[in-house]
C-alpha cells in the first residue's frame, strides 16, 4: 500500500476530528503585505479588521473525516463543507489571528484552544492543532488540522485517559508507517525518538540512535558542495535555537554500514507548549534523495563529456582531412587530445608492420610526463620487445570481429589477458579501451586508451568517441598515403603541372557530384533538421569545389585570386537561400591572392558564416542587408561578414552555445592563427584577422 493510501486510511478512520486545509491564498496575501512594507502584522490587523476578515475567508477546507461530521452534527460531508464558515464563534477572528501570526513568522505548526459551534448552534470548547504537510512548507497548500473536544472535561483540568490512549495510538500508527524519516530531538540536540523509516534511511537502530546528539561528529554532515556542517548548525539545532522552521535543505549524512554519505532533504520544526516562546522539542522529517541526486549528477557529467567529445572531434576532424603536414605531429596532437578528453594516463596509436607480424607504436602520449622534466610526453615505444600478432590471437580476433575492445578489468578480461604480464601489469594499466584502425576493410592499427588506477567502467559515449577518433586516424593514414602517392607521381612525371591540373579537375568534379547528391537528398528529406544538415554539408563541399575550380585557373605559382573566389562563393550561397531576391548583398573584396593552404579554411569559414546569416539572421526570409568584405593590409588578411538581422540570442557564448558549424569556424580560425571576433550590435558582425 502506498504512503498516500495509508495516509487516507488513517485520516478517514481516526477517532479524532481531522481536517485537511489549504492556507496558500493566505500565505500569498501575507507575502504581499510584507512586500508592501508591513512589518508588524498584529498592529496592522488591529487597525484593519476588514483585512483580517478577508484573510480568514481565504482559508479553504479541502476535506474532513467522519469523526468531524459526528462532532459538529453534520449529516453529510457536502453539507458540512458548505456551512463550515458559520461554525466558529464570534471571537473566531481573534482565534485566527494567532494562526495568521504563525504563518507570518514562517512557522509550520500551531496549537490553541478555541470556541466552535456545531450545526445545531451548540458551543464546543476544542483543542486545535495544525501542521504543514511535508513538502508544502513554502506554500502552505496542505495543512493537517486536528480538533479535540475538551468541553466536557476542560473545567476538570485533564483529558480523559481513553481519549489520550486513542490519540496516542493514532499518532503512533501514523508515525510508524509513514515513508518519511522522523526524528524528535530535545533542546540539547539529543534524539528522544525516531520512526522505522528514519532507522532505514540512516542505517542505524533505535538503540544506536537514542541519546545520540546532533553534536556527535559521527554524523559527518556535509553541504552539497562538500563543506562540513558543525553540529550546532544542523537543521534541528538551528530550529531549536531560533524557534523557526528550517528547510527543506539538502544535507549529506555518513552511513557507516555503506561507508559513504547519503543525501537527505530535511525540514526541522520546533514545538512549543501553549503560551511559551522557547521550543521544548523539535522534530525533523527527511527523505532519502541519494538516487535522484546521483542520477542528476550522472546526467550533468554525461552532458559535460558529450560537449568535450564534440569539441575534440571538431578539432581533430580538421587535421584528419589534411593530406599535408607532419604525420608525427598530427598523431601527437590526436593522442594528447584523446588523453585530455577521457582523462586517461596514456593514449597511443599503433600500426601493424608491413609484414603483418607485429604492432609498431607510432606515438605514445603519457599525461604524467607533462609534469616531469626528464621524461618526454611523447615517445615512439616503451616496449622491451614487439607485440606480436601471433602471440595475442584472442586480442586481435576481438578487434577484427567487433572493431573495439573495452575491458573494465584488463588484467582478467579474456580478450586482453594475453597482454597482462608483458604490457599491462608492468605499467600499472587496469582498464583498457582499444579501437581498431581499419583501412580498406583491413585491420591496419590500434588506437589504445589506457587507464591507470582503480578499475574503470567505460561509458557508451566514451566507446563511441574512441571509435570516431580511430576512424579519423584511418582517414589521416589514407590521406597521407594518397598524398605520398601523389608526391611520388609528381617526381616521376615530367609534366607535373598537367598532373596537378588533372588531379584538381577530378577532385572538383567529385566534389561537385557530392554537392549535387547532397542537395538532391535534401530535397527529398522531410525532417527540417535533416534538410538543414544536408544543405550545410552541400555548402561546405561546394566551397571546396569552387576552390579547386580556381586552382585550375591559377598559374603555376599556386596563388589564387581571393576576390574572384569569394564572389563566386557568395553568389552560390545567396542563390541557394534567397529565393525571393530581396536580400541586399554587398561584396567588397580587394584584389589579392592567397595559397590554397590558407584559402581552403578561409573559404569554409565564409561559407559557414554566410549560410548561418541566410538561415537565421532574418525572420521570414532575407529582406535585409548582408556585407562581405576582405582585404590585405600589412601582411594581414582582414575578413568581415556582417548583417542587420535579429542578432545573437541574449547571453550567447560561442564557446558553449555554438553548434558544429561554429565549432568548425573556431577550429579553422585556430588553424589560420587568426583572431576571431563575434559581435551582436544592430545585427551580427564577425571579423577575422590572420597573417599571410
């Protein structure tokens, strides 16, 4: 049976009158009075009795039990609720004033003696107690009220023993069965009682808890940031000393049986004897939110990992597509980025030897070496003897079959146990995440991620990240091989210019074909995000295609006219996005030249910025003004792409809010050693400055 069901059962069958009321409207009105400048509510109500009557009328009775109907002589619950406002004696407002002052002071429990009337107009002297239901302390939207008829024995000065026993049994039953933990503490902080839920949540027994004080250091209470909470600052101690309700607050408490902290949401409420201002006791209610909190932390950590992985992939993708450059330098960059992204001690790239018999280490990055002056960060081997394929058949079979080996316990995992004695154990490697580098359908090498320390479980997003990086390494190898083949051909052929032009021509045609295919696919797609992604990809490919077209027209020096190239590119993007022809585009590019190595990233940057402008700067079509300018001043290229559109969102941060396109722009700007500036004043203006 759920806690709510148990509560309803106890509510309906209780031998004392129970009411469930809603004070939220009263709380809102009191908050408004406080905001308007009222500081002394009692004095204010004396001067404004109409306000007091209005506040009392805002109290809403939600439900009552059968005992209430019998006590007030009501035939049905419906009749009672319809006439409840007439049940109170003339001094009701005076009685309710104390209720109002209790809410004004932020307390969540109240007790008083009052005069009520039955439906037959008979006077009842009653003891009224109410407390706010846990979780509603801020709004007062659920308040549980108990009413005990003391008319028959008030003059005698005692409560009948039978009624006391019944009330105690009712309280005890609710106390024992509720799912929230409850602890009662004396003014010195000692625990006087706790319910079974509290024992279960705290992992202690009644004998262990009774008499234990908040001042006991074994609680090891901490705040959410890990800061220790002294005993005198426990919620219950603050409630006892201040006389006000504390919470709900989140605190961590150490459980010896689990050897870790559990997280609780705690509310501490002081209790008062009638007429006294000092609390005689305090009770704290709490629930275990450890699982929910850890789930939230896991989601935040997953989001952080995903963002870091996206940035790394965008950064590495630029280097992987380059056919030139130093191979070892590129590999060293990859291993360092992988180590930082996964927070691992070692990352390495291996390639199977030409004879297919052994793994050869191309680069090994060791993170700890960054702080050691006499140990290099990057090495090409730390093996006493090679890793022979024939001696590690299970490991290589796993790579060929599944393309990845993710070993939580690498020393004992059947797929990696062959590496334990010669490689893993001497280096302290406990967990391994290796991904195959596949080229032409064949296992060519391995990207290895090695964790040192306690066993580590690799997450699915980490496995996917490593697999993607391995694909980028394969692309780098492939591009490198193609580049080397082209270099060899150029050295052998006398007509190297003809070969270059033929190569450019084929690449241009291939890129044009790819761009056309992507555009056709975008036309057939129905999902807006798919269409946008395909159009963006087509634009990038088209940018590269036009560069190769200009290279065909350039002279042997390889220098290309920037103004001609950017004019063509701007025209292509405008034709793609401005169907109406309403866009006012101004292109002012000085006549200067750049080499393909610089013009390639510059063209992609202009394509990305102009595409974003056409897609997002003008609501409902273009109809605005776009400016593209470029020039060469003192051996530095200055590029500007600006519009008078809606501008960037408020508090936009390009480092965290940008998508893949903006990440690509930032990576390419870094490759150009450029200064990148993004402003949003009467539109958006992006400037880029880099040395020739």
